[in-house]
C-alpha cells in the first residue's frame, strides 16, 4: 500500500520547512528509516528518513520549495505497486497477475508415473531461506531505549562489539546519539552478538530492534552454515525432469546476506576463482586477483567511495576547506564522518603553523650554503569563484538582521575594563577547575556572571517593548542567549534562568550548548525565549564591534579580546605608574526606544565594577 511522506514538526514554533535536497529520485528503492531528503527550517537543518521500505514513486515538493508542517512531500509504494497516487487500489491487478503466475507454475501436466519434479521444487527453496536467518527463540532483542521525554529516535554512532563477539550482561554494546544526549547502550544479557540490525550512522525509532544477542557460543545469525544439496535428486531411477535454470548454484553454497541498501550481482568467474583458487589452477588458469569493491555498492556522492555524506559533514568540509575526495572515512564501509573532517582540518592547520626553517646567516650564505626555503603559502579557499544558493539558515540571519535595524533605534556604548585580577585567578584555579568540573575556565563565565547580576539590578536592559499597546515588559528571569559560530552560520542557543547559576554552572552550560550547537545537536526549542544576548566577538582577536540586537530583545553585549598593554594606574605608594595590564572592551548595543544612554552607562558601570573587583575566590573555592 502506498505510504505518504509528510513534513514533520521540527520544533514547537516551526510551521514550515524547505526541501534543500532529495537523496533519492523517483523510481529508486529506499529502505525503512533510510535518509530520504534534507529539510531546512528557521532553526534546524535535518534529514527526513523514509517511513517505509519501497520505491519512491512520486516527489510532490521539489528542491528549494517550501511546505507546511504535515503536508505531503512524496509517495512511497511497495514493490510492484502503481506509484501514481497514495491510494492502494492500483496495486490489485498486478497482485492478481502474480497470484495467477504462482498458480500456473506448480501445475505441470499430471504424470502417469511417479515424478521427481515436486520433491525437487520443495527442496530448492531451502538454501534461499537460509540467506536471511533469524535469531530464533534463543536470541534477545536489544532495543532503542527512550532517552528523554521528547526523544523519539536515536542515531547509532559506534558499535563497541561486532557480530560473533562475546559480551557480558550490562557491558557497553553500542553508542547512541540523540538531540539531547550521547550515551552508551548496555547489553541486556550475556551471550554472543548474533546480528546487528542498525548500522553506524543510521537512525532508529525508540523501541526499534538494534541487535540480537544469543546464548554463549551461539553461531552468529549473519553466517549460516552451508546446506548440502539434497542427495536423492541424482539417485532417482525415474525419468530425469527438465533442468532448472541455475538451480545447482543456489544449492551448492548459501547465498550471502546483505544489509539494507547493498547491491547484489551474480557471482562472476573471477569471484568464483577468488573463493576457490584450486579450481582455477586445475583449469590451467592463474587465480584472478581480488576485485575491488564496486562503486554501486555504496551511495554515490561525488566524494570517491566514501558512502553517503550527512549535511553536517558537507557543510563542515566546505567551511574548513577540506577536500572530501581525498579523505579516507573511518565509518562503516569507509563513510566519512564529522570527526574525519575535523581531524583533516586540524592536520592542515598544523602543517600551515609548522615553523619555517630559520634564515641562514649571511656568513653561511656567502660560504656557499643553500638558501632557506620560503615559508609555504596558504592554499586558497575552494569557495573562490563559486556562486551558490543561500542556505535557509543564512537567509533567516540576513532577514532578521535587517528587520532588527529597521524595527529598533540601535546604538552602542563601549567601556574599557581591567581584568588583570580575573586573569590571575584563572591561572591559579584553571587546572583544578577543569579537573573538578570537566570544562575549561575561560573568561566567558566571568562575563556571563557579571552580565546576569547587572541585568538583575538594571531590568530595563532585560525588557521588551510593545509600541502597539504602548507597554514594556520587565522579565522576571535572565534567559541568556549565547551567540555561537557554528558551521552553518551564527546560532544563538538560550541558557534559561541563567541568573540562578553560579560561575561553575554557567561555565558548564556555556560549553554544553556551544558544543551541541556546533555539532547540530541543539534542540529547536533551545533556540528561542532569550531575553538578553552575549556574543564573544574577541574569540577571533577583535577588540570590539557594534553587535545587532536579537529581536525582540533590547540589548546585546559584545566582549572583545583580552589583551595585555601598558596602562596608567594609581599605586598607593608610587602614585601614577605605567604597568602591563589585561584589558578588554565591553560593547553594549541597545534599543534607544526604551533604554537611554545613561541606562546603558549605569549597566556597563555595574559590570566594570564587578569584574575589576575580581571577587570570585569563593566561586572558585580559593
């Protein structure tokens, strides 16, 4: 029966999505839960899996077209069904024809003497049934657990055991990643891993069977024992029946087992020789070399034989300038994973940062020594000279930034802050802090803590304005947005009730949301509801800038790079002296419709006093 593929709801406030790419085309076969298309919304880019196995018979929404949540995107029909519509009626004539063929085939003219045709037909299917073995009643299913109240599926990121391995009860069996958590799944029983049903980088619904674990010493289900051809076939003294096409090949050895998406071809002479070299030698032929894996056995993507590439991998490679065609994947079947791209980018950065050979002195050069090689020139970006369509995320950023400048009256006030005491505290506490809390102690948590404390004292900066009703709302919580430089663009996840967190809590939450945002694991509902935004413009060395307000907020704070420079300070004994100090610029952009310049100066003054005081010893346990 045809199955309709619909646009899912990808967030509480998401009402539509844009089809960015179809991974399958009309007429191609697709397995259940296999990635079918890519969809982009204002908050997230994701893949939509196929709800059923079958043939993609009709694409309703083309690439770069937008569809509402719940609307039909495509139609998937079962094998042999008519693909015209999602109604099951057209499939009836073909089923009737198949039934007629099945009824006609087993009814040859009735023989007058006992015949061996019927026993042969009953015995022949036996080897075919062995190609898809089942774990049987002795096996225990390993299912995808519910890893959160709103989590409906998970992705297998890594199998810690392989088929045939022995595993103990509660021993980690595989790693699973969801939108909210990455965790290990333990084995429910002790035994042998008989079968893996969901491969690495594949997604399965909660409750779906991931693998089968059998009793100790049980044979893996993926490798059935060869079945001998039935002996009575040649011992019959009755008239010999008509030969069956290619039947002996099926009986001689078990057919291989294939995972979903693999292609199958009849064994060639070279493949038979590779299995049994002695057979080739007996014919006077040299054994054929082992054939390389066929390109058709993987899903092509223009990056060699790397298999299917996720949108995150492609965008990350384009962002970091990694050539996927020259990359060797470490995933299943050589699939390129995100970590492969990151490792390649880091290796390229290290190669660029390698110190050039020191210049030789003039005396050495005059003595005939060879001149030092010039420093290697950085490779140009692969984006040069290209024209491509804006991503949905970039379109959203562009539209909202222009709208923000048109909606509110924005200006920026900048102050300079001496954070030398904080720098000294970091040097004393950062090793113990990372060992205790598992995250690095950067300047960002100090800025975040000073920000939420200042927002509590100056609620006008933590407000929103409604000119249609002539009202202003002073929020009762500090929901702090953190601007993150993600591979697909600038994303602002929100730390709710940041005012209730201490320094360590803010450090862990900032590191958590930043990491999940860069790895496309942040939930859509975590990207809304902020009341004030913090952006670290100094992460790439900028001293300060004039950030644009994230509507409907009325303020955003940009923190510049912390740099050491000579500053005039007042010493109680020496008076005014010049000394090296760690300095930073804080730039507050605010909506002048509700926040005046004096309000902004008071807010920044409160932050300056808190940071320069450096009274964070209690927060750090010093």
